[in-house]
């Protein structure tokens, strides 16, 4: 029995070694190239990289798409910091991204500084984020000449990669990550060539995400029936649910356009819903909790070859709190030396309660504000 077990271990090791050999890797890349239709322009994994770069130009909210393993999104207007980790693991030799799960955490960091300076208790706002994203099929529009050009470029990239693999054949024994490097390099060069040479008319993507924010600790408010009466601490549990659908058009002539429609539902209360009068940190009136649904629409555009865009957003709340809010933004993308999006900023003018549904003195600090968001994707692409 022990001999059979030893035989299986040795056979498995040999199989893995062969799977990571230069010849088997070159054979794998030839299979990918031969199975890529001309109308698709590039392989599935290369299109994953292309999508990651295109979608990654706008990262201003935790519900925006990024295919990087990790991301950090800071919102100065809300005082929040969110961190996400993508759990997707690639499967197969050339599979498109179809769905993946992300987990993370979100905290209100601005209130900690304000509480320290005002010598008051910290208003705890910390919870877990869970998001699942489904990516639809990619639609490619290209002329026959563009298809032939990309076929030629893809073949040239394959031959260049094959040459590099054979030059480093001796290193495969010592570096088990070399096959992964060359697989990504082959996909990345296809995506980069397609993007830089604009060998397409329009490439369209769409995705849908469902996210949930679950507070780990309650949010506390001091509430009294009226001024002069004894205040009591009310504990809120602001669970938040979101569903977002986004369509992205990448055009060689018009640039990059995003259109988003989203629905939200939050467990709100009279304090956060501007139903009570506010005096410093004290609220007066009848405290209650309620669900606040909302619908949001957003349009974002980047001109061709531009790292500066424009965004418009409107969000209509419904129920006890029924304000209409808007955001006018200027997203700016900082790129790295590989000409890829490395950091995203959005300078915003925020408009609160456009319809003046909130009475004066109920905690709404003005109807316009300046905002800034920062999104940083990092680590590797989960392609």
C-alpha cells in the first residue's frame, strides 16, 4: 500500500513538473491563440486585463468595479475608508471573468479625529462589506481590417513570448512562478496593444453587483423628547444594501463612457434622516427607525486619451426621508510608468436636499459641500 502511495506522489509531482515546463506552457499559449476568434480580437484573459484597465479608470465608490485583488476607497465628504479584497481565483487556461466575491470593511475615520478634538465619545461606525459581482458578455465592434491587424499582432506577441520562454527555460526548474508570469505577460501585451493602437471601434461591457454593509457595533445618538428633558442613548444599526448595474462603452473615437443605475435600502433613524432638531450632539423629538430606499443614476465620461473626465449623479431617497441629492464631479486618473491607472481622485461639488424637504435646524449643514474621493487598486489583477 505504501509503495502505491509513493508512486502516486511521484507521479503527481512529475505531472506538475511537466505542466510547468517550457514546452507545455508554449503549447498552452498556442491553444489559446488558435481558439481565439478573430472577431474577439484578443483572448479571454487578455480581455479581462483590458476590462480591468477600462473599468479601473473610475474608482470613487466601494460599489465601483475593480478586478485588482485589493482596493482602498476613501471618501472625505462622508469621512469613510473602505477596504476590499477580491476572492476570485483564475480557473482554466483562458476563462473570462464571470463572477467573483469580495469582502472588506468600512469605517468612519473622520469622526475619530473630530471626537478627539471636541473631547467627546467616538461615534462608532465600523462594519463588514460583502459584495458579489456578475460580469456580462463582452461585445466587440471592429472592422475586418482591424480584426486582421489584431490577428497579426497576436501572432507576433505569441512568437515573442515563446522566444522569451525558451531563453529562460533553465529557470523553470528553480522558479515555479515563471509560467504564471508568462501567462499574464501574454495576456497583458495583447490588452496593451489593443488599447494603445486602438484596433477596434467599440468594446462594450456590463456588470451587476450586490453588496451589503453590516455594522459590527451600533451607532449611538443622544436623544431627548425636548430641550431640558433627560437625554437617552439610542442605538442604531445602519445596515445598508445596494444593487448596482453599470454599462461601459470603450470607443476608439469617443473615449470611455459609464452609465450606472443603482438601488439602495438602508436602516435609517430619525437622527440620520434629519427628522429631529439638533443642538450640538443632542437631538430632540420622537426617535424612530425606518427603512429608507433610494434610486441612483450616474453618468461618467472620459474623452479619448484623457485622464480627466466628468461625472453627474442624482440620488432620490424615498419614505420618511425623501431628499434629492446630486453630485457633480471631476474624476482624475494618475497613471504609473506602464501607463495604467494607479490612483483615482474625484473632486466633487455635492448638492444636498435639492427640493428643500428638510427643515432648518434638523442637522443638515448646508445644501452644498466640496467633496473628494480617492480610489487605489493594488496588488495583482485577478484575471
